[in-house]
């Protein structure tokens, strides 16, 4: 499956008129100026009828422009592959969608040099003969489980990154929140800011950045609730902070739910990215995915 480039073709239509190769690359293929310039560096980066052409060359209707997007693998950061299994929800030539375990960091760090999700993905790439730079789209906190996207090439990463805000609004989460909600559905519009002197912990504060969370109670239990959430903004720990602000911190949350008497066996904040919708970056195909609750949250609700 390994390729040092991603090849994309575009067939010129009558409606396109007489566009240059560069105009097609920018306006039809949505390549950035930087990507167009990089294609020019390779003899076979921009071609028509199997022959290299200049980006100022005009193409006729029914002619096919071939663009090869070479990877910059030699400049990728060194990530040590691990044998940790990964849960692949979807994979194609441009991206891979994973279901991350809870309590697992996405990127290697000083404390997690070999046991991050990126290490596990690097191990999978090695086993399957693939070579890609690690390009994660969006983010998930260490404690949060669920759906997360990695782009496989420069172009798909660029497109997905430009659409990441729209993607985040199509993502849904499930959380186990302490207590029973008086209002079964609502919106929290409360600014969030870091607590002075604290590196990680946030709080609702008037001088914070605007944060909007929509919630709906899916199911109630004796002393906790299963809640579905959607975000209009992406502040650090937003769901955890907002649910604590409402008086319903997440089970297992040792930062914002220290007063919870019974965490139902959970040792991490009970938050799971369960649903994600987005367009395939190259083909434009609409994609929609679900990830079932992980075992620890299922055990808590008795499923």
C-alpha cells in the first residue's frame, strides 16, 4: 500500500473552459499555493497525457490533468512503532479513522514516549508497509475515548484541517454525568478560562473565551445520567468544565468531579466521541461513523 506520492486526476469539462493547469490545481483540486509550488519541484508532479506540463499550460475539455503530491517523509518526526493494537473504524488512501482507547495520549511525550496512539499507528503502518507522516485532525484529551482522524498525505491534511471546525460541529459525544438533570435538554453558553497558577485546570469565568455546549439526556439511572453532547466551540476540557458547572461532573473525573461519591468503577473521565460526519477530502463523499461505548462505560451502566 505504500506510495511516496498521492496521484490525483481531473478531467476538464466544457463548463471549465480553457483553464490553466495551475488554475485547475487551485480552484478544482483545492491545492494550496504551497502544494502547487511543491508539485512543480518534481518532473512528474504536473502532467497531461503522460507528459510533464507547466502550470501555465491551458487544458482543453476532456483532457486529463494528473497531479502527483509527493510526501515529505524524510522530514517526518521519528515515532517509535509499538505493537499496541488499534481499532480501525475506516481507512482509505487519504486518511485513517481510529477509535481511541480511554486514558491514552494521542502524541508521544516525555511521559508517554512509546505508548501513545501515534506509536500504535506507526506500528500498524510498519506492519502494512505504509509510510506516512503523523497528521492528526482535531484532538481528543488523554482521558477521552472515541473517534479521531489521521490524514495520510499533505493534501488531505490541508483540506481536513480547513474543514476541522465544521467537522467538530458534526461530532457527538456520550458522557456519564453524576446526578439527575432537572432540565433534560439544553445549552450551556459560559466562557472558560484557565485557573490562574494552574497549568491544566479550567473554570467558567467572565473573562474567559466563549464556549457553547449542547446537551441532551439519553438515559437516567439511579444516581447518574447518560448524556449526548455537541460542541459549537472547542475549548480545553469544555464538556468536563460545563457539566461540572451545571452540577453534574463526569464520573471518573479527578479534576472536576472530586466530590463524586461513586464513580461506578471508572478511573478516567467518562467521555466518549461516539459520532463523526465529514466529507472524504479528495472525492467529497459524505462519510458518517459511530463508535460504541467502550467497555468501562458499558460496565458502569450495566450493558
